C-alpha cells in the first residue's frame, strides 16, 4: 500500500488555530476586560475597546456521532459565522457578538437535544473515560455512568442551585484517567490479577512485569517447567499496573469490582491550594445500566453541599471548614477504617494534634 | 450476524423504520441509557448505525450490550500504526471475535486538536466526512488529554484515513512512552485573565516536539498543559508532567471606579465575608470601605480577581510559572506539579525558544535519570529535587517548597 | 593530679582563697562561661568543688575543659544498676582515665520527680544532703523527660545512695527499653485551664507501671506526658509516645460580664484582629459588638480562652484526649502523636483504672507487633492505623485523620 | 554489700506530691478562675472563691549545685511557707498569696543571681541537653551553648519585647533530646561513623547494628579474617542511630560537626496545629566556648520576628503569614538546596501549587 501512496506525511502537530478564531476574537485577542454571566449557560465577555462576545455553552455526550457534530456545525454556520469551540470538559461553546442571537442559539441547541448550562456555580459536564466501549482494563462503562448521573443532575447543570462550581469525574479503573474532581466516581478492581501460566512466558517480558509492581507483590516462579510469575495475594492491592505491562496479568473480573466516591479534589489555585479527592464511600456495587447506588450517594453529597456551602466555597473547602466528622454526619455516609490512609505518606494524613470537633447537644 | 438476548424488551426497536426489520440487534440494557434528559451516546450510536448501516457499529453495540450483561470488557490492545509513526493509534481487537465478528477491529486515531479547542465548521465537516468514509463515524470531543478521538476503524483503512486528514492539517497525537498531546485553555482568545498566549505557546511547543509525539522514545509519557492563569482551567497541576501556568509579579490592577460600583452593588458584608476573608494569605484588608491589597503578600490565587472581575485584573508584568511532575494515581498515588520556575517572561519568539530549550533540558535529564515507566515526578521524588535542580541548572528557592526540611537527614560536605 | 593548659588565663584562679593554692586546675575556656548576666553552671560547679573539695568534680571540670579544647566528648556508656532494677542509671566512665583519673566514673541516677514538679523544701534539702554525701552534688532540675538527675557518683556508692533517697520517698526513673519517667503540667494545682487532674493521673499511671520503669522489657522506650489542656505545656504531642491532653466537649463557658469588661478594656479591633480572625476553624464571629462562638465547629485550640482568660473557660463536660505515637528525630524523623481517643471522661478511680487498662492494651499490642528499637508511632506507621485500631479494639473515626485517604491502594475484601 | 543491707526497696514511682502543695494551692485545687501577668516574671492566679496566688519565676542554670538549690530553699522557707516548684523548662517558681512578698522574693532571687522573667510574651529558659558534660555521643556542650545564648537574650527573658512566647531548645546531636521549639539550635555530626574492626566483633551484636540503620547503609564485611561491618559513605547521613546500638560505630569527631538552626517548631495546639521546626541556617561552626556565629543568627531571627510578628502570633505562624521567601530576606539568611527535604515524606513538603509570592518593586 505504501507503494501507490503519493502523499508525504506532514508532521504538523496541533492543527493551526488562526483561522479557527471568530473575527471578534481575533480583534480582541488578549484585550478582554471582564465577563459576566447574564443567565445560566451564557457568558458575556467585554473587551477593553467595548466589544462584546456572548458564549452559549451546551453539554454533549462526548462520544459524538458525525451526525451530531454536523448539526452543531449547522447552528454555528447559521448564528456564529461558522465558528465554535469545545471546552476542556466536552461542552460545546457557540459565540456571537450579537445579543439578539443568544436566544436563538439556545433554542437551536435545545432542539438538537443539547442542554444549555454548565457555566458558573453549577455542575458541568463530567470528565470521563472509555470504559467497556473501548478500553482494555475497564471495570465498568464510563459513558453509561455519566449518562445516568447527568440525568439525575440535569437541573444542577441548567440552573444555578449550588454555592460554586462542581466538577465531577468518573473513571473506569483505579488509574483514574478522569482525574481529580470535587466528586470523583471511580471504580476499582478488587482482586489480584490471575495469570495464565501457559501464555505469559511467550507474550510478556517477565522482569519488566516484576519491576512494574509498586508493592513488590510479583515474584518469578516456574510452573510445570515454564517460566512464569506469582502474585503475593496479601501484598497486591489491585492497582493494575502490571496489566499495563502484560495483558496476561488478568485484572478484569465480572464479579470483583466496586465503586468508590472521592470528594474535595480541586485543580484550581483559588483560595486553597489544589487538593486531592478523599475517599468517602466505598464498595458501592458496579450495577449497570443505571448504577442507582452510586447515583444516590452523589445526590446526597451534593444535597449537603448545596445547603451548607458558602458562595465561592468549593466542595472540599466546605468540608475543611465544617470538618470531616460533620461531613459524614450530614451526608449520612459511613467512615470506615479503610478510609484511613495506609500507603506511602499515610502518616502525613494523621491528625497529629489535639484539634478536634464535638457535635453539640442540639446537634447530637 | 449474532443475535443475543432475545428476551430483551427491544426498546431499541422502537426507532426502527416502521415495518422494516431493524438493522440493529436488541440491546435492552443499553436502551435504558436512551431514557432521561441528558444527551444519550447510545441513541447517537444507534441512529448513526441505522443510517450508515455500518456493521462495525452494530458489532460494537452488540459487544457493549454483552459487556453490560457480563460486567466485563472484551477489548485487547495491540499495535497499529501509520508509516513513519510509532504511536498515536490505540489498537483494539475484540476478544470475542467468533461471537462478535463485526466488532473484530475497533482502532482509535488520536488526533491533535487545534489549541484552545477552537474550530471553524469547515475543519470539522471535512473531518466528519473523512471519518465517515474510512471509519465508524464515532468521534470523542475530546479525550482527557485533549485529542480528537476518531474511534473505530479497521487496520486496513488506517493509512488512507490518516493521509486524507493529514492533508487537511490534522496530525496524530501521542500514545505510549512519548510526548503527549497538549491542552491549552481558551486563554487570550476569550479570557480576561490570560497572562500569556496559551494558544501560541501550545502550538509552538507541540509542533517542536512533533517527532517525540509520533515516535515513542521516552521513559514513559510526558504531558504539557497550558493554563493562562492560576485558575488552571486545563488542570495542568494534577494532570500534566509540565504545567505552564500564567502568572504576574507586579501589583494587581485596580479599576477604582469599577471597584466602587462593585461594592455598592454587592455590599460591604459580601466584600468582607467572600473576598477579604477568603484570601489565603490574608493579603486583603478593608480601609474606609475600600479594598486594600498587600501585593507583596499576595500568593496569586486569583480569588479576588475572580470575584471582582470588573474591578481587578492581573498586573502588567505578565508571564508564566513552570510547574513539574504532576500525574494521577498509578503506582505512587496522585501527585501535583511542583513549582519550579515562579516567573518566566513570555513575549517574543526568543522567549518561546528559551522555554522550549528549558523543556528539552528537563526532558533530557528525565530520560537519562529516570527508570522505565517512571514519570518525571516520580524520578524527582526518588532522586531528590536538589539533584534535579543541579541536573538542569536551576537555582533552589523557597518558592519550591511549602516549608524547608524538618529532618536533619541529608548529606553535608565533610 | 593532672595539670593542663598552663598558659590558660587562669580566670578560675581569681576565686581561689587569697594566697592559698587553688584546689582547681586552670580551665580557661570554661572560665569564659562565668562571664555574662545569665547564671553560670561553671561558676556553680567550681564554687561547689572548692567548698567540698570533691576530686570527682575537679576531674570532670578538667575533662570538660579538654572537651572544649578538642571539641570531643570523652564519656562512654556502660551498665550500672541497683538491686532488683535493670535501669534508671546512666553509666558514664571516662575514655581518658589515665589523663583524668579523677573523672573515671560519673554515673547519673535518674530520679522520678513529684508530679507537676511541686516540692517542699524538706524534700529537696534531704535530697541535696544525701547527694552531697554519696555523689558529686550536681543536680539537674530537670531532665527533658522530667527526671531529677543526680549526676556524678561512683558505682560503689550507688546502692547506698539509692537506699537512702528511696527511704525518703524517691524512686528511680526509666532508661533504656522501658517505661520512662512521666511529665505533668502544673495543672489543677495552679492553672484555670486544667480539664482533668494531671497530677493525680501522673502519679497513678507511673506508680502502676513502676515495674516496667525499673526493669526494661519493651521494644524500646515508652513515654507518658500529661497536659491539662490543648496548650500542651508538657510538650506531649511531640515528645511522648502517649500524650494525655485535657479536653472538654460541651460549650465554652462565657462570663458575659467579664467579656464586656474585657472588650471595653482591649477594644473591638483587638477582639477582631487577635481573637476572631485567629480562630483556626472560624468558629468565632462578631454580633452587635459581642463575641459569638459556634461550639460545634470549635476545634478546642484554646486560643480565644487563652487571650480572654477572665471571660472564657473550657466547658463543664471535661475529660481528656489520648494521642499516640510521638517521638523526635531519630531514624524516621520527628512525628507528632496522633489523635486516638478524642474524649475520655476522667473523674473517679474507676476511670483511672479504665485509662490504665487501655494503656496496657496499647502497650501490649506494641510489644507483640513492634520491632526492636521501634517506637509505637513507628510501629503504627509501618503496620497501619487500621491494624492498630483492630488490635486494640478501638473504632475508626474521622477525628483521627486530617483527611481520608486519597489513594485507592488498600485491600478490600473479595 | 547486698549482705549488710537491711532496707527493702519500695518501688514507689513518682514522689508523692500531696505534701508538696502550698496550702492555698490545696484549698483552690482545680478551682482557679483566671490569671494575669502584673509584670514580667510574675503571674497572678485568681480562684473562684477569690483567693489569689502570686508566682515569681526565675531562670536557673539547670545544672545546679546543691548550694544553689539550698539557697533557693532558703528563699522558699522565708517567703513561701516552704513550698516551691520547677517548670518543665527548668525555671523555678516561688508562690505566695501575699502580694507584699512579691518584691522581696524578686529581690532575693536576684541576689542569688537568678534572673526573674520568662513569663508571657518573651524568651524563657532553654530546653537543653547533656553535651560534653555527660553524654556519650555529643558533638558539643549544651550547657555552654545555652549560657552563651541566654547571656545575649537576657533582656528578652526579663522584659516583654516580643509578640508572643518564644521557646528555644538546643541539642548536642541530631537526635535532638531538646525537642521541637520556635528556635531549635541543633548540632549535627557531619561524617559517617568510623569502625574499629578489631573491637567491633567482640563488643557488638553485628546484625542488630545493621538493622538499626534507617537507610540500610551498613553491610557486613570480613576484615582480615574478622567479622565486621562497612558503612556505605554515599548512603549514610550521619544520624548516629548505629552508635546507639554499638559504641564502636565511632560517630564522634573533633572536626566534623556543624550547627543548624530550625525555626517554627510549636507544641501547643493554639491556633495552628503543632508543627515541626524547619532548617533555615546550616553549617554554622561548632565554636566553643561562646559559639558567636550561632548566637548571631539567633539574634537576627528574633530581631525580624520582634519587628514583624503580631500579638499572640508564634514565630512559625508569623513565617506562614509572610512566607518563607520573605523570612529569608528579612533575616538575611541563605536558602540552600539542602533545605529542600529529600527524606521519606519530602514530596509532601513541595509546593504543589501555583501559589507564590513576589517581592514588590519597593521591596526588591
Ligand atoms: C471554558 C473553560 C476553559 C476552556 O478552555 O475550556 C473555562 C472557562 C472559564 N473559567 Fe475555568 N474554565 C474551564 C475549566 C476549568 C477547570 C478545569 C475543569 O473543569 O476540568 C477548572 C479547575 C476546576 C477545579 O478546580 O477542579 C476551572 C477553574 C476556574 C476557576 C476557579 C474556580 C474556583 O473557585 O476554584 C475560575 C474562577 C471563576 O469561577 O470565576 C474559572 C473561571 C473561568 C472563566 C470565568 C474565565 C473567564 O473569565 O472567561 C471562564 C468561564 C467560567 C465558567 O465556565 O463558569 N475557572 N475552570 C473550561 C470550561 C469547562 C466546562 O465546560 O465547564
Ligand atoms: C482515552 C483516555 C480517556 C478518555 O476517554 O479520555 C485515556 C485512556 C487510557 N489511558 Fe489514560 N487516558 C486518557 C487520559 C489520561 C489522563 C488525563 C489527562 O491526560 O489529562 C490521565 C491522568 C493524568 C496523568 O497523565 O497521570 C491518564 C492516566 C493514565 C495512566 C496513569 C499514568 C500514571 O502515571 O499514573 C495510565 C496507565 C499507563 O500509562 O500505564 C493510562 C492508560 C490509559 C490507557 C492507554 C490504558 C491502556 O494501557 O490501554 C487507556 C486507553 C483507553 C482507550 O482504549 O482509548 N492513563 N490518562 C484519555 C486520553 C485521550 C486523549 O488522548 O485525549
Ligand atoms: C509553668 C508551665 C507549666 C509547667 O507545668 O511547668 C506553663 C504555665 C503556663 N502556661 Fe504554658 N507553661 C509551661 C510550658 C509551656 C509549654 C512547653 C514548653 O515551653 O516547653 C508550652 C508549649 C510551647 C510550644 O507551643 O512550643 C506552653 C504553651 C502555652 C500556651 C500556648 C501558647 C501559644 O499561643 O502557642 C499558653 C497560652 C497562653 O500563653 O496564655 C500557655 C499558658 C500558660 C499559663 C498562662 C497557664 C495558666 O493560666 O496558668 C501559664 C503561665 C504562662 C506563661 O508562663 O507565660 N502555655 N506552655 C510551663 C512554664 C515553662 C517556662 O518555664 O517557661
Ligand atoms: C538526659 C536527657 C537530656 C537532658 O539533658 O535532659 C537525654 C539524654 C540522652 N538521650 Fe534522650 N534524653 C532526654 C530526653 C529526651 C527527649 C525529650 C523528652 O523525653 O521529652 C527526647 C525526645 C522525645 C522522644 O522520646 O523521642 C529524647 C530522644 C532521645 C532519642 C531518640 C528517640 C527517638 O526515637 O527518636 C535517643 C536515642 C535512643 O533512644 O537510642 C536518646 C538517647 C539519649 C541518651 C541515652 C543517649 C545514649 O544512648 O547515651 C542520652 C543520655 C545522655 C546522658 O548522658 O544522660 N534520646 N531524649 C533527657 C532525659 C533526662 C530525663 O530522664 O529527664
Ligand atoms: S480509567 Fe482505566 S479503564 Fe478507564 S480509560 Fe483509563 S485506563 Fe482505561
Ligand atoms: S495489580 Fe498492582 S499491586 Fe497487584 S500485582 Fe499487579 S502491579 Fe502489583
Ligand atoms: S486558566 Fe485562567 S486564563 Fe485560562 S481560561 Fe481559565 S481563567 Fe482564563
Ligand atoms: S489573588 Fe488571591 S492571594 Fe492574591 S490578594 Fe487576591 S485573594 Fe489574596
Ligand atoms: S497545659 Fe493547660 S492546664 Fe496545663 S498548665 Fe498548660 S495551660 Fe494549664
Ligand atoms: S478554642 Fe480555638 S477553635 Fe475553639 S473557638 Fe476558641 S479559637 Fe476557635
Ligand atoms: S541530644 Fe544527643 S548528645 Fe545530646 S543528650 Fe541527647 S543523645 Fe546525648
Ligand atoms: S549514622 Fe545513621 S545512617 Fe549512618 S550508618 Fe549509622 S545508622 Fe546508618
């Protein structure tokens, strides 16, 4: 095939963005002055020179059909001079300098089934991953979990009902490609990899596999004459790292996977430093197609935050203010001994002080 | 073609051309995901499958339904590539080829987006057309590393597809032990907080490293993320190896008029409770009803500027900060990027060249000192920040730590 | 007797009985430490040596002067003990016996103080007399672990000396891999903040563990410290294995009158800037010029009570918190005690018995799970707090951590 | 000797404290209401019933002669009904209900050379250790360092010239028996232990010594036929732990010891949680009998804190507020790469955020 090929690859890197910018953006590039949020889903940016740009943001399934993308393009052609962008959270943004067009854009997006929202103090689209649709180590299907969650949180996306931004992520294994978030929904394999001793010697570089394990749980072993490996069932904590080095370290299992929910992850530097999410619910069933148990817990956490959080206070900042004991009480979640860190830097998470809160009579 | 789960409620069938036999097999569990207000990826897939009658889509839907029923994934990885490249494509073959022959192959092209994820409709329409021609028609906008993911193509079609989109200015992104695709926030294109040109730097850096993106030759993956200010809208600190965060180092700009207007509109209590009292370094105070900023003590968290965007803006002396070593969970647990260069001026091309040169020095240090499958953050943690700084020739400053060491266990000269 | 450093400026000589030859040898460097306003231990030693003409003191001064000249210590450890005991005495013999024969032996008796370090003059005078009779006359009040250190005695005199002071109610403290001497703050004897009886508990606990103090049988040392409130005046959190910190769990007591008086005296600004804004959990706020306390959010840091001692006091429901695992630098670096039991009521004798029983369970767990020379904090860090809690039968609570785990790396059941 | 001994040891534990308490203390035991500080060195405690108790606090050398102790007892007999106590920081406290006696007590203490002070916002006596006078691994003499420092800080002890309490400790080896403090002055051995291969086999349990090393720097080795040990010069960071297990691991050395100064240690839970001291000055010479270089640095640190600290703000809290960069600037100390942690939990001390301060023009 390479024979009858006349095109010479151009290693161009990222697609050029110059002709992807709306004229108003070009003109005011780097000259924006401030922004406002006229209504949910809409941003109004004002430039030093006085130019104005309206942005309408809408959620997408992320796993888009060309049909959907073409429909979005139709709207962009009709109202936005043929320009559009996507956000880092899989939302689409349609921009126009013309306030009059905002309503029409919202209408058009709604008609093709895309919810307008995700701007300001609300839930926005979920950072999610591949799952059963495409990955090779997923314990669940990310897109399905996201769809189920967002059906429940629809109003929190299209309305302003929360103290501040709420970022949610969901990942289909502990590797967590979805990243840190106010609420991270992460499934976890819950048993050590099983090894096919016939295949492994042929397919994998055994020393590389041994080296991959963070807790040195993998040791070489000879099984009926064949070079193979064995996993120390006590040490292994199912991280899946070895599977990445060798697909014969079979970590996938129909029974043994559970969901955990992590709260207080924060990427911005606003007020508090960026922070990692902390485990507050575990062993939730991996229950397709709607994962009701996971959904219910997420709802409870948002509910408590909604009623107790203060303006601009992110979920984790709210918890820091009221204390973890109070968080578990007001979300009716159970703190278990597994939520006490026991990994590398566990000591640094211990409360090495006498500072402690006690619920008062009326609260008890 | 494989039929499964006859007793499914056939919800999917409802959309079938009235009377005519449905192109798709029943997918009762997936069909549950067509319900509810949020846009449904299942509906999109089924609609496109019916229109295009692409058997690959049917096979993938069948296998996915089976995954839902058996709670197990059935894809296995492999190697698929285009001429001259070693990465950029995630190969997927079904483990159940006999059961789902139509899902035998489902490879994904990771395509680098345009910086800031800005597009014009022609770019996207052409891409859609090429993808419908050669692949499944399923596109993820965007992957978590920022790629346009063209999902579902057979190995035989890969080269032609790539050649076609490459002619339209698209190139593959990273995979494996390589430089990865970058992400940049919307930046100066539409954000008043941008302290440097995120789009321009993203384009320059990733173009410079194009070879390292296409031909894996590192210890492990390396990711850049470009955020125009410390709000870090590209999640650089936890999700990239090298986070480029916009920064200023002079005083926050104050528009006194707008300030007065803001205060009279929002009230003094709101100013005190939600701005002044939220400053992490207590650099804000109240004086005769006005907000006073102790800029020398400001840690550039952005909060006051975020809340009072009409009245406050980053200072005039703008540039960026370089942070290093972020990653997520695998093996050592998540870690955030560490502050390495608090302020780096970025105006002309020579500044961009300086930035790229420094990036190369850093990556070279990592490649010669790191282990296989070790992210640079892990290498720095293992060898020590001191060794890293010496290796790349950067000075140690208190800005790199939250506090100096509290143990005496280091080697002093003797 | 050994004469050294003839060219010393003989400062020491000045105090010598006019004309008569000085009992002491020149110690020019040490003499520098007789100058200046702060009380001088050198002056004290020399004065006592001249009065008592104890050659041991002269020898020790000579060796110490030599240490100052050569920047090296010359004591080596060993074993010295009294009948029935295995510890409590730090044995010191000179490495330079030929050079400083008078300093051949310089053993130290660690003597347990009275709780809260309260004394009457008879106790101390008797102790001084015994010590001058049998030992050097040099006493440290007090060692960092709280002992009265009787420093400088020959092995031959140790038993008689101990028998004599033991008859006066004194007992030896700990050394080696044993229960160590305890420290308690002045507590209810003279402090308004005391939330439990530090003196009584100290006495009860250390008497109960007397056998473990005298006969080393642990993995390593174990220290109790007793502070009546979170001000932790006995430094329990960083300097003991088990810190007993006074605690209350109802509302802070407010004397409205005293509060009003305090505010009018110190002013509103001081209240806001130095009390309200310093509350770590922002549990304090201002309402119509008065201080309001959100007790449910108070972390019991003591600050507001410290500043407004006339107006505020710990609540009525008083007791103690138990923290575990503190130590200083060696090997793993310093660590602070971790909150284990946030509130433990301590009123009657049965509460004291409960406390002692729990302490024994904890120590047993450590002795059966710890390594040689491993402090309990290190054992807990190595095995995990979860394993410790299971081992001693205590429930896990969020109060034990600053935040729940942020990595998924633990074993769940399957 | 055990023969002609008729006394039977009583394992009594701590000396009973009942008859060591002043009558006014006995009467108001647990009934104190509040305290005031009428003047430096003096506390006034008021009981619920209205009783009052004055406390006069004075510094001591800690290494006391029986002569000094007897003199103090004379004062206690004369003015305090024969009662006294010592503080956890080696200060002596003389208590009386009679305000009139306070001045007399102060006079008497001063006459025997003891400075009255250490109460409230000031420097108090130094937590110190044994040093050359008594320990077997000291790199310096604690008592001498303390005497030198306190001669310089005398006014800070007897007067109120500081924002809040300042606790100082000094230790004669890295083990740091002196503990955490606002300013900790700790000497450190700076070269690996040297081994006498002839002695070690006879005197020490070699496996125990090997096990003692936190960085696994000790390995067994045979030296001309004898079982011995060797120390990896690269790994060893001179902690001295092995010396504790075996005196032949000779860590003491006349040349190779240096002082470091650690600031911001805090034991109380007031406001901020207890915190560890951080290294801000290193490689200061071990220079008896007066250690001027160490003394000078301590003075500089106190000076900066004196002028910038706020009431009740401890030294470490002041630094947290103004930032470490500012601290190094205003104390004119040099931040070096060795001050970046590289031990077990080093990562947790890195600034994993974009939060950073910049000196402003006028400050630069
Ligand atoms: C469009 C987008 C950048 C892009 O290139 O795509 C963006 C755009 C803006 N961000 Fe952002 N942020 C965007 C992702 C993020 C992320 C990353 C993420 O969500 O994955 C973060 C970090 C989140 C975190 O901490 O975990 C982020 C943290 C912020 C913050 C800090 C919020 C805080 O208080 O912690 C601000 C400040 C603010 O809200 O005014 C901000 C502010 C803004 C402003 C107001 C900037 C401006 O003046 O235009 C923009 C609209 C805000 C809004 O959407 O409410 N943006 N912003 C991203 C929209 C995501 C979405 O579709 O919802
Ligand atoms: C596709 C994507 C998720 C998504 O649906 O968006 C993804 C998918 C995979 N990730 Fe990821 N990661 C993706 C973004 C991330 C991110 C987020 C980011 O880049 O901002 C992270 C966390 C940040 C980081 O880099 O740590 C991430 C951390 C990982 C890791 C753990 C790396 C670590 O050091 O902790 C692995 C495991 C590995 O590399 O061995 C991994 C491995 C994988 C593999 C290649 C698993 C495998 O070996 O087969 C997944 C391929 C799935 C597939 O079939 O396509 N992926 N992965 C994202 C890439 C799309 C794109 O190119 O735009
Ligand atoms: C006498 C003594 C207890 C004892 O049993 O000996 C004591 C006595 C008092 N302490 Fe203390 N503290 C004593 C050692 C400590 C220690 C431990 C130490 O110094 O080694 C600490 C922890 C220091 C640290 O954090 O590193 C300590 C932290 C406090 C605090 C908290 C200060 C802060 O803001 O962090 C207070 C609150 C206050 O100052 O009102 C306090 C308050 C007090 C009060 C006011 C309590 C009271 O109402 O009587 C007493 C007089 C304060 C003073 O001296 O200024 N005491 N106090 C100790 C005197 C030491 C000395 O001779 O100077
Ligand atoms: C005498 C004393 C210093 C002083 O002058 O006051 C002291 C002196 C010694 N300490 Fe200490 N420590 C003394 C209080 C402390 C403290 C403070 C405390 O107890 O509050 C600590 C820090 C807290 C802690 O327990 O960690 C302390 C942490 C150590 C350590 C390190 C323990 C660790 O796990 O980090 C060692 C080394 C060891 O045990 O092997 C040690 C070892 C020693 C030895 C026994 C060194 C040796 O093996 O010969 C020293 C004997 C010196 C001598 O000749 O008397 N000493 N030692 C203190 C005991 C006097 C008393 O009984 O009252
Ligand atoms: S989270 Fe795990 S399963 Fe999901 S895409 Fe990433 S690597 Fe694959
Ligand atoms: S899953 Fe993780 S812990 Fe278990 S063997 Fe594999 S690499 Fe090791
Ligand atoms: S990171 Fe800063 S500059 Fe970039 S979009 Fe977010 S707020 Fe704007
Ligand atoms: S940007 Fe953040 S740190 Fe700086 S003044 Fe504003 S709120 Fe304070
Ligand atoms: S710890 Fe508390 S109770 Fe004890 S002396 Fe200090 S302040 Fe008083
Ligand atoms: S004791 Fe401390 S935490 Fe509690 S209210 Fe007072 S200042 Fe706040
Ligand atoms: S600090 Fe070191 S040298 Fe000093 S007394 Fe303690 S153990 Fe001995
Ligand atoms: S001094 Fe410490 S680090 Fe060095 S060999 Fe001895 S124990 Fe190991």
